[in-house]
């Protein structure tokens, strides 16, 4: 057996005023009273909700542009960068009969984010070249089954909604195509 | 330079002397000593074109006095180098003794950045939807040598996108950097000038000549050699990003040429097959049909599970049934050139333990003169090397038919072949009990009493011996699909007493002793480009091959 390397320090006996406990009780009550009079730092969740600061990282969602077109082109960079491997993208070609099929070409066939794996790090939003994936202010997420917390493409667009796009890269491309050779 | 070896020359790169092989260009010479010279249009297996200008370097030679021919020296006595005033292309310059080259000087760096800026002026920012992203040299060199930003403010040019140039290839002319590798491939390798540039200046596009299209069985090689995403494969289009894919070295099973391949897979699913460079077998080329073999893995005809009679049974029960059949009367074993060398050796051991004769199938078709030979199995010569058969004549399947008719054979163990295709008839199959070990259903497996499901070349490791008697190794890219067993495990289970460990490495230990041609070789140390075996014991045998790229049979 290993030798036990410790020293027993005898506890000092309490003095007589310590045995009364009254000074200690008074000191404790002083702290309690002081805090009672201060402004509370907690919220009565869920009746009260905190104000979400700018740049908050809530649940990741997919967004559409003002024309209702899905921005994601399934480049799979979010899937690649995601540290807990929560994202799973199945790339696909868009319907060749769609009006902008010639300039867009690619869109996700399926897009899944497993919210049980997600760590809300925001890397997907940072890496997205099309600004299609955004972390929202929503943070309270629950479900009755594991499957309900794996968000599919439909759910992600429902949560994400529309985010107006300043660039409209594909529109520019379509215009260039209509214009013909530039030089 | 008198002490130099005849095939080596000394060149100076960035102030340091290197010995490199003679008769090569500066791109290859620099590569051989680990220095990268970026290039797009140069391809080692195509003629030099010099169109991309990316490989510009500064080149100089020691100066000589014009009148006397004496070396001009610096003040410190070192030879004075006469640098050319402007950069020159490394791909178009051959090595010569004492050549000096600068690959990191400010002039070279500016040249590369400027060339990149010009190439990117009209290049679309398509990387998120481009299949080449991740293996695109323009992407890589722009990051390594480019400016990192564009000064170009004008509108980009518009050219045809996603135009089909053939049954398997798409072209996006906006992405094209006009290196003309595909044009040279058609002209020099296919010997059919299908692709060519049309229009002029900034409107130049690559297109097919009128009335032609990029068909034929080697069209997808242009996808591999395209340095950008201009030529893309229809099969692989938008399937998966390349950075997710695991690369496994493999061998094409299409014919006895034994094309070296890379299998690209992710999470047990194969996405594509590309050729792997082997200067002794296939250079950097591969057939389109060979690239599609991965689809056989989850083909609807794929066999899974084990079957006895009409009912599925578990593996052990099927093995017991097969052993009982093999012991019931004289068995015959039908081997195939599709089996790996290790499986053929294991089958030899199995046949010896049950005292049966071995027959070897043959699958012949037309030679395409390039990379598909007459023998459409990858490893028929392996049957000779492993000692499974002495020669092809005495092991022909026609003799099995005669033996069945004579009533000498009671059970036939078939490895992945259809005996009806091999010349037997349905009546002969009814006379015997068949044990079938293979990957896919066929007429023989339907007739079989016991069916054992094997694995495709992508799901196991092993080696093949190609038409040159070159031993080449392939590795498992994906795990075997559910319900299949490695053929080696199946054969070992049948030959329980003679093979105790069915791993490829252990089998090689026995094969080393047993097969003279393999003495001294180890499975783990088979190099990536294979080992040429001593074929002299079989020099007198007749082989069906009449020659393909880089192979000419002796005496033909």
C-alpha cells in the first residue's frame, strides 16, 4: 500500500462569542438586506425574455432573398467547416425548367442540421460564400423526439425567412447574359 | 563538367546547384528536386503548347567572351551569368548544363501575379457551384501566386455555359482558360481532332468541330486534364465536393491492361474513379467504361446474403452445406481471371484439399487498341503465377463440359462466372450441384444449390497480375456491403483445415514459399506502380492480347 502523505490539523475549538452565533447571523442579514434593495439581476424566465444583443448566435437557419429564391447553392463549405459535424448537405441540380436554371444551376437537394449536435459556433455563417446560412436570435429549442431536432431544408427555410440581398449575384449574371459579350 | 554522369546535368535553381536528368524541360526538372513551377497548359503526356504563360521564370547561362570563347568571370572569380532580359517559359525550355534559373525573383513573382490577373479577368466567381473547386489549379495558384484582389472593373465576358460536348462531358466556356490541353488530347491521344478553339481574342471558345462530338470511350480524360472546371463530367456533376472524398489506390478490372486507378469514396459510397499515373501501364489515361464500374457495387443484380436451395440461410449453414457437397463426389473448381491473386492461390489450396480439378474461364472481346485488351479479366495471368493452373489449354472450361457429360464430376464450385456464357449448356448444369461464390446474379447463380455472396474489387484488398506480368496491388476503398463476405474468408472457411488465417498478409507468407515468381515479395511493399514479375516460365504460352498502349507482346 502507498504511504499516506497527509497531516492531520486539529480543528480549533470555538470561542465563547462564536458559540453565541449572533454576530454571524447579523453579518449574514446585512448582506441579504443589501441585495434585497438592489435592482434584480435575474429575469423571471420564461415570462420575461432577455433582449438579444447584436451578433448573438442562436439557431442556424437558411434564408431566401427578396425574390423568394433560395440562396444556398450547396457548396458544402458549412458541412466541411462544422466542428461537431451537425450539417449534412445533399447537393443537386436545380430543375432545368426553372426560370433561372441556366444561371443558378445548383441547389441543395436536402439540407439537414442536427440541432442535437450543433454547438452554435457560427462557423457555418462565417464560411458561407452566398450568405445563405444565418444564426438567428432564437435560442430556446425543444422537441419530443430526436428526429424533430434534426432540421430539414423545409424547417430551416421556415425558421430563416427572407433576408434581402444587396448583391443579387444571379440577377447580375442573367443581365450580363442578356447583354451578351462585354468586350 | 567532365565528371558528370552522361544522363545527368547540373542546373542552378535559385542559387543552388542540382543534378537533374537530361532531356527534360525545366518544369519537370524543378519538380524532380521538389520545386514547384506553376503551370496550366503543360501536361507531361501531351506536347508542349506554351499558351498559358504561367511557368515564366528567369533563365540565364554563364557568359562567354564572344571573340575568345573564354568564360566571363565576376570580380570574385565566379562565372558571370548572362540573364535574359525578359522571363521565359519553363515548360518550353530544356535543361542544359550550367543553366541558371530564378523561380522566386521579383520579376517571376510579378509575371505569375499578372498572368493570374489576366486569367481571372473573365473567369466567373463560380467556385461554390463548380465541381472542380478543391482540385482546381487556377484556384490553388491564384491563392499561392495571385494578387488576392482584382483591379478589373469592366463587365465580364459571357460565353456558353453547360454546353454538352459529348455523351459524358459538359463544357463551361466562361471558366475555360484556353490552355488547349483537351484540344491536344483529342489530336495526339485520340488521333481524332474533335475539340478546337473557335472565334478570336477574348471571345475564343472551345467547341466541337461541326458534326462531331466528344464521344468514344476515352472522352472523360479531358475532364481529368482540364486544369479548371471548364470540362466537367456529367456523371459526377454536383454529386459531392472533392475535399470530402477519400482516395484509395485501386486497379481497373475492365481488362488485362490493369489500368491504375484512384477510387474516390465517402462514408462507404463511391462517387467516381479516376486514372492514376503509371508510366509503364496507362500513362494518365483511362476508359470511360472503366470509370463506371463503381456502379456495380450497388447494382440491383448484386448478390447479398447466403442461400441454400430456395431459402436464405446463415453463413455457417451455407458453408456446411457447401462442404458436404464438395465431399459428396468428385468436385470441379471453376476459377476466374476476375479473382485476385490471393483468392486464386486460396482456391488452389481448397481444390487440392478436396482433390478436384481446376478449370479457368476465359472472357474475350475486341481490343480497342488503347487501354482495353482482348482479355476482359484483370488477373488471368495470376492463375499461372499462383500455380492455380499449369497452362490455359489443359484448364479450359470445354473440358469441364466433357467431364460433366462423362459423369465424372458431381459438384462444381464456380467463382463469379456464368458457365452458360463459358460454353456449357443448361442440361450440363442440371447434372451437377453448383456452389456459386460471386458478386452478381447470373444464370449459373440461379441454378446453384448453394450461393455465397462475395465482394467487388472496391470492397477488398489484393493484387492482380496484368498482361505485362506486372503485379499490381489494390486496396479496399469501402467496407463490404451487408450480407457479403470476403472471398478469402469464404474459401478459408471451406478449406478449414488447410487455411487457418485468411488475411491477405498471411496468405502472402504462404504464397512467397509456394510461388517461385513471388519469392522475396511482400504484399505491403508492392510499390504504387507495381512490380514486373519474371514471366520466363510462361514465355511459351499463347496469350490472346495483341498489344495496347505501352505494351507490345513479344514476337508480335
